[in-house]
C-alpha cells in the first residue's frame, strides 16, 4: 500500500532533533481532539527552544544550572524574567554547570531555562550533513575485442557499455583493483551495492579503460532513468481522473503572476486575487479551531463566557481584528474590523 516517493537512500551525518525546530513538539494541536493542554504561547511569539534545566545559583557574573543537558560556548539561552518578559543571553563560557553569560543579566534561582540556539548543532548543520544515493549493481565481463560494463539501478533500469581494448594478462590478480576503480562513483547519484568481475583473475585492464566504461555507463543510466520517469509519470496521470476546480476565491491566496499562470494551466477559469492584493469586505481572514475564548477560560458554553459578550476584538500591530465564534463547529474566524 505504501512506497517511497523517490528512489535512493540517505546517509545522515547527524542525529535529527525535531524539537530544535520552531516549537516542534509544543502541541498535538487537534490530533487527539480538543484537550485541556494549551496550544498557544501567549508569553512570547518566539520559539522557546529545548528545556535545559533550572537556575540553581546565581551571582553578579555567573549562574549554575541544575540539569543534565550539556551547554556549549556560543549557545543562546532564554528565560522569563521577574517581570514576566522573555529575554535571552548568549553563553560566553562554560565550566561544568557554571555559565558565564556574554552580558550581565539578572536571573534568580529556580528560573526555567531554554536553549533556542545550539551552537554545536548549528555548526554541524552548516557542513554537508546528508548524502542521497541510488544503489546500482555493476558487472564487468569480456566481449570479442574488448570489455563490457553492465549497470542496473534499484528500480530495474539498466544499461550496457562496451569499450574496445586488447585482452592482456597480468602476473598478479587484478579483481580487487578493478572493483575499487569501478566503485569510484564520486559525486554521481549512485553508489555501488554490488560489483561482479566476470573475468579471469589475472586479466589486466588499464585504469583509463575502466574509468571510461564507468563514466559512459553512468551517463547512459542517467538518460534511461529520465525517460523511465517521464513514461511512469504519464502512466500515472492517465490513471488519475481529475476534476479541476474552475473557480478560485481569495482563499486561494493567488498573489503573483506565476501562481495565476499555474492555476489557469490546470483548468481554473476565474481567479480572485489574494486579500492582500485586493481586500474584500465582509470576508474572514482566518479560520481556526484554536479558540481564544477557550484559551482564556471564557468559552461561551460555560458560565464565565457570559461575562464577555460578543463581539470581541483582537489588537494586532495597530490593526483591529474582530473575532467571531461558531460554537457548533467549534471554530473561530477573524475579520478585519474596518472593512466589515
């Protein structure tokens, strides 16, 4: 039922940590239905990062952490100060669990600390961190007047390349050297899963001949894979019954020429511009299951909700957004107040 979206395999040079991405793992949202756990972070719109521990002691220039997470020079730590405001500081030096911040801060014991910038992790990601290759099987064998190289990828695509060269014998076995030469696939998309040398043990083939066979086989397999991909894609499209949407409202968020061209090529005949291009009156700007009333404990289905009658207004960067609540669908919508 399931298969990979593409061929090949990846070799990763680091351990992925999803929690280091912006607020990953912060909430399941509505995967398990509405839950009492908060799905919003009203204290700060920024990423808190990963929890690293609590402040154990602090003095004028340093503080110590009660936690097992190693901290590195150059890390960024953040915390809520005594005013409830989030602030951050860069780590200048670390001695065990004692932190020497790059600037002076006021921080008290029991303060919860998060790391929103991991210097060592970021440095590792700045280097090549992953390599994706397609496995191939290679067979080298003799043909009249020369040699042939057969190469097949993991999808069954294959090619055979011939190169004229005299059959010469050597005094010592050559197969390991030949395998090593054929396996040098360098920056190509391939890696050798299996290499068979179907030759007498002491056949000598110049490195230049092996290199030419390998290079031509890679180029040929690249072409064959492109043709096979286009053929497979057409077959998949032929199997798909498509019912194109002929009209697209402002909710399609079409805000540039290329997006409009894409939709027209796929059968859309009427396209309304995005809201930011042409504002429309009386239309919602956002539909969300996240409910501010529920988050504040004033859901309209509870007695506390009666104390805050509609409409409610949200102030965002100087703009007023009016909130509407559809309690039957458990959904909240936002409207721009001045164009209702």
